[in-house]
C-alpha cells in the first residue's frame, strides 16, 4: 500500500511538472485564435483608444503573429503583477507586455530570444520638483507599479521611498494627488505620457535614463516549438524594420537597441 501511495505521488508530481500542452501551436491553430497578454495602460505600447479597444505597438506585433499563424487575435489586458501568472495558468498563450528580461523571470517562463525591445528606467516628475540627477531624490517619495523589477534597486541605491500600486493608472492618479514627486517607470512610458498635452503642461522627465534592460516575450516552459516560431519572427521583425516602423507610427523615438538590431539583421 505504501509503495502504491509513493508511486501515485510520483506520478502526480511528474504531471504537475509537465507543460499543460505538448504543442501550444497546435492548440492555437485548432481553436483558431491566438491569445496574447498585453498592457492596456501603457501608451504607446498597449492602451485603450476612445472606443475601448486595446491598441499600440505590442498589440500591432501580436496582430502580426496572428496573421503569420493564420488565426484570429484575442488580446487580454495584463499588469506587471499577473502577466506571468496568466501565461502559466493558460489564460494566455503568450505574454507580450513590456516585460523586462530578468533571471527570475526566465525561470518562470520560457523567454524568447532575441529580445524584441530594450528600455531604460526614468521618472515622470512634477515640474514643481526641480531635480536633475538621481542622487537628489534621497528621502523623497516616488510612486511606482507593483512588480516592476527596479523598485527595490532604486529604493536601495538612491534612498527614495517607493509607494507601489497595481498597474499604471493608480500611481499616476496618486502623482496628480501629490502623494509623490514622480512616477518611477519605464522611460518609453514616460515619453508616451509626455506626448499628451494633459501631462506635458505640468510634468517632465529631467533625469537621465538608468538600468537599461531588454524586454522579452514569454511562453509557458516546455513550449519549444512555439518559442522557435516567435524567435524566428522576432528576427524577421528586426530584418524588416517592423519595430522601428511601429515606433514611428505611434510617435516615439527609436532606442539605440531597435536601430542596432535592425542594422545587424539587414546584413545577415
């Protein structure tokens, strides 16, 4: 009896360790839909237009993936604190949501190489706060998004107090209410906000970007076939200049990474 119980537990453990699907590509094609987790509060990478539809650079990339697979696209809004959970629970096939490449994330999902994007960290700051370097922020409070990898590092290195919220709308609201002097987040997001007259009037980005980090797409561990498709597609995006064209479309400057990867891919 004891041997049977041990054997049963071993089988359960083995089942828990295995991926839910041996071939997610087959599942996607059989259901006729690619389900992608994207941001809905991060202009211009993923945000809601006046009609409520999620649009932006990453939804456009997701649409290209669906087109290549010959299926429809379903976008699922995610935030930093649940985007990995959703892909591992099978709520999404893929996370394509401004996710910085960190070792702990590569343990949780199968990361897609090459990384499709790269960004820095910066602060959307009220113009009432006159600071030009990070060391000036010691003792100040910054609003932030829960789950962002750099929160603890910035807090420790620069002596700031981090006040974290889910998503980006809540910390932005807190910034408007004067609960902090600035919003610590990805530089691309800050640039996107400063495209809006509402923010441009009273806020700015006076600090240099720090902690440059590439972004990764992620799928459930074990989905090597799907990962290869995504890797090959990313290489083609670089070769065709797809990301650079989308940056132009949505009104932001291309970082050095996008330009460099495009030049390298063109010569390959």
